[in-house]
C-alpha cells in the first residue's frame, strides 16, 4: 500500500477501485489525475457523466461498508516511518489504546504509521479499518486491516475519514498528513462537523508548526485565538487516547442535552398551540353539559 505521499510497498499489487493490477497492467496515471486534468480535447464532454456515476458509487460503497463500524477514531501519519522508529511504536500504542477504549481505528491502510495503528488495534482485538487510495505506484492494504475499502478519488476517501470518526489522532507525517490535519481543522472551525477531539502526538515534531501558527498566522489576524484551542498537543499515546475518550464523552453528553431541550421546547410549543385553538377549553373549565 502507499500513503498519500506515495511510498510503494512492492509485491502487493495496484488497486483501481475493486480491480487488482500488477506488473505491466499498472497504469501510469490515476483516476484523480484524469478528473483534475486541464482542458484538452472535448472527449471529456462524453466521459464526465459516466465519471459522476463512478464517484457516486464510491460514496455508496463507502457508506455501505462503514455504516456499522460504530465509534471510531481516524489516525494519520507518515507512510515512510520504519518499524524500528519510535514513532511506529507510538502509533502501535495509540491503536491499541483506542481499541481497548472501545473505538475502531481508521487509517489510510498503508505502511508506516498507518500500519502501526492498524497493528495496535488488531492485536488488541479491536476493529482495524483501512481506506486505501489509487496512486501511480504499486500498492496494497497492510496485513493488519480487517475492513478495507479502496477509493479512486481523494475527496470520497476523505469524506469517510471524517464521517465515521469521533476524533483524529495525528502522528508525525508529511504533506498527506498535513492535508488531513488542516482539512479537519477547517471543518471544525467552520462548524461543518461537530467539534471533535483533534490530537497531535509528538511535541518535538509539532511544536514548530504550532509556534508558526501563533507567531505568523494568528499575529496577522488570519485565525483567532480560539482556533488554536481546537488542537491538543501530547507526547504520550495514553494521553492522546485519554483526551479522545474524555472529549468524546463530553460531546455526547452535550448532544443529549441539546436533544432533550429540543424535545421539551417542542412539547411546550405543541401544548401552547393546543391551548390557543378557538374553542379550546381553558384549563380547569368543567365540560359543558348536554
């Protein structure tokens, strides 16, 4: 499997949707590249309607495969991380801790940090989920994935990461990891999704980024002080898991409170409407005699 930054894992094969390709059958370009290609000949006028159906099928297949996953957390990080690196060991502990806390673990299904988080979840008896992506390299799902779904399009895959997760845990990674991190931040900041826990693991790796956000981005007024509070930085896997558990519990309690308040207000509104109807008996008025 390859991550979003395209690190090959030779021998597993290349996934193009449900189709497995190897050796000379591996294409030089991806489905995303065809979709995003600039203007060329007008053949695309005849191809896009079919492409829309393919995109729709990815959402249908993803929703169908993941709908019953239950509480889950998405874990992101580099595909380049080797099994003997401390970050790999941290990701294993994150995956194990989340599984022991009752969460399924969702990753990009590739090597490195993704494999490590899937490994921790699988070894702890939890559900280990991988969401693969078509890239111009040989790829295959890592062996610790119990439930795997392959996508042609990044945007369909990224929707699944957000829709079925109650939080994000982000370990050191490259551009693909940054993309997932900042998309999650944007969705929470703009209230496109309910505010969920977003944890960065590794102060030595992430402190420079957070300092830049504060000294340059915040200083110029590009974000607000409250936006930085969306991120929690920890060093220990157990602290990342604990934050996810505590924050998720608080959000569920708040959601229940809001739903109960809405039910109460609806009941009061219906009672008020009934009392205001013409001919409605005033409370305490005896019924009229025949």
